[in-house]
């Protein structure tokens, strides 16, 4: 018999002593034949800060009462040392009209009541906010007009709650909080006015929450919040020799990637991160408690750490969280001067691209599910929302691109009925994916080299007329229009610069290709240096491809057009030109519908 071992992923504590290490043990038996036995263990020493956590106990590590001490430890540490995690919400910001009051009577015995928040200061009162996937299953206990009196007077039957909600109640009580917010219970689901009013507060609700509890790995409301973990008890060992610390050990399944890499991957690809609604919930929350399969993961702007202390990442300013849904949304409320307008635009379109690929049970929710992010952007950067675009640099934002991946099965709307045609948000959610309008980094490099001139032409926005059918940001804006002045030119379909290259003309999904010419309006042109030293700089012009609406042919406004695509043309630029650059064509005012 022979014994061999390999160690990896060791880490030292602040005082230089061993925090933890992963050990692979190989045992060889030689009897009638060679038998190889490989096993791997994580060794966690008393020097590590997580040694006294329940997860390293030799008792039941799944008991939420014991595990709650770790959650309180994280919260205390965050409040004391993470200045970026402190609330920035104004104290007069309206919050949820209702919240669940939790009272524990005994083991797994709870009173859950829906109460008004008129006399509760949710800006300061500790409370949990639940983020979860509905998952297309019916939530029978959801609040409706005929149940609200019962829920407020008598309460909600704990046994009737789906498992995810039950676990959220258990965790709320275990960490010593009295209040819990769950969307389907705190918003009247069959009252359109209440739904629009409360969903418009989503940004504030998640920003005000002390902790957002994320049912990260659950596919629906029956998946739970990680309280039925399969994590086995650890084995604890005392070092009686006095030459080393006490330690705990737990066998692990594989001796593969580092725990931190695994944690990042599990968070990034979890079910919650495939849902459109949950994007804003994650971006707006100051602290998130992820319920994973085997343990909790704490995530705030300061740190991301697993419950067992093995995986830990300090979230450096500028990198955002591991999920990186919204880089650098910290408490400094950085303004345009500090960040730079083109960097702000780049971040926005990263978010849009992510949002457009996520699933949404009700396509009609596509405006409401983005409203919280829009409100935060407005506050951070003092800009005005133009239905998924922004007033600052609106001419640039109008040149977004859309395509239809093969895995998207949601039906496209008839182009003639998609309004406003000028925004990506009017596409049926799940029918297209969105690309950024331009390479914002190209504009950020202005002046770095001789040919980096930046924008040399830009269309003028004359008027925006945004009309919401109900509450702003959450209702239908189909009647909205933009009046724009720019260089107008009717041109034939341009040919690709060489074989195998996509055509510069990119029609929106659902728009059929036609022979002949297209109407275009030049949105912007910018000059960049060439990649090679002896090449001339080149100029890129982005065009909106438009088409007169049916009303024109019925005697309507001859200046009214709908967007049908975009085009981007690049050519050499003469640096000796002394006149102001202008694309070919004539100046014209049009109304985009």
C-alpha cells in the first residue's frame, strides 16, 4: 500500500497562517492487482475567518438558525466597512405600499400578514426583498383583489406558500428581520393600476432593501432558497500537539477548477440570470444573498464570498460585481464629468444587449422590467429617457442594430404596427437581440492620435414627443415621435467591400429586402486613425434607413417616416480638408414614428 497527496488552492490568512487548502489523496493497494483510490478534501483551519461558521460544523450544517449567524456577520461587516454599499436613496422616495410582516411562533410556525407601510420607515427599517424566477408556474397564493382583505386581517397560510416563499420567510425570521417584500404578494396582481404604480417603484424597492434574497438556482417559485442543501457535515479535528491549528475537513467531489472560478460560473449561468425582470433587481440591490445549491453566497459592492469562506473576490471599484450587470453603480453617484459620456453610453448598451437576450413571461412587461434601470441611469447621469434611448447623444443612440438569433422563437410583430419604430424596445421581447449603435471606444479615443478627430457631423434632434398610455416608463409609448434634421439621401443598396463581408445595409428583423433604392438620413460621422502608420484616417458614417408610412400614401404627413434599418459606410478621409464635413445629400426635417 502506498499513499501520495497533492495540495492546491491554499490561501493564507491576514496573519500569514494557513487559512485553507485543497488536498487530493491517492491510495494505492497492491494485492492481486493494483487498485487506485483517489479522494479530495478541503481542509479549513481555525485561523480562517469562516472556521466557526455553521457550514464547517460537525452537526447539521443546513439548520438556518445556525447559518443565520453568518448572514448577520456579513451584514455587520458590510455596514461597518463598505462605504460604497451605503444607501444613496433620498429619504422621501416612495417605496412599496405593502409589505409582509413576519412573526415566528415556534418551529416552522409563522404568522405572515400583508400590511400597509404608511407607518413603517422602510428607508431605515431592516427588511428582506425576494428576487426569484416565476418560472411559468401558477402562484395560487398571489395577492388579488378578492384576497387582500383576508391577507391583511387574518394573514396568509404559511403552508399554502410555495417553497421559495416559505424559505424566504424562514430566513427573514432567522436573521431577526420582521419584514419581507415579495412581488406577487405585495402587489395586487389583477389590479392594473396598482401593478403599474408599484412596478414603477421597483428601482426604489430594491435599492432600499437591506438585503436582496436571491433564489439564484431555483427554476421557479417551488425551488426553494437553499435550505435543503445536500452539504454533508464536516469532520473537525483538534491538533493536540500544539504545533498547528485545529481544522475541519470535508470531502469534495472533484479536484478541478478553483472554487472562486466555479462560484463565478455558477452565478453567471444561474436560472435567475436568464430572466429579464431579474436584471434590474440585481443591478439595483446594494447587497445580495444568493441561495445556491450547497451554500449561500454574499455579494455586495465590497466583496463576493461563499458561506464556507473558500471562494472570495474583492469587488474592486470599476469592475462591479461578479455578474457585472452594471459596472460601478456605487454610492458616489458618478456624474458625466467623472465617467465620460461615451463610457456611460457604452455601459448602457452592454445592459441593453444583456436585457434583450433574457426571457420574459409576459412580453407586455418589457417596459416595466427595464423601468428601474432607466430610473437609476437618469439619477446617476442627469439624462432624460427617450424610450430605451437617451436625450444626450440621441442621434447616436438611434443607430442601434437588431438581429434575430436562431434560438429566439418569439414571433416578430408586423413592422408597420411596431411603434415607435425608432426604439429597440418596441420589438416583442424575446424576438430579437440588440447590438450597440457604434463602437463607443472609438469615440473615447478622440485626440490620442492625429487622425482621431471624433465626431465631425451629427444630425440635430429638433423635438421629442414621448406619449405614455399610462404611467411613464411602464406603459405603452407607441404614439411617441421624434423630429430630426439631417442629411437625407436616397441611395441604392451598397455592396459589401469584399466577398464574405456582411453588407453595410442591415434591415431590421421582419423588414423584407427590396430591389431599388432606400431613403436614408445620416445620423453621425466620426473620423479614426488607420491601424497602419502609412494609411490615411477613415471616416465612418451611420445612417438611419427609413420608409414613408402608409399615412403618406393616404394623403397624410409627407414628412412622417418609420425606421426600417441602419447602414454604416466607411471610407478614407482627407486630413487636408479645410471645410466642415458633410455627407452627400440634402438637409431635411423628418418625423420618426
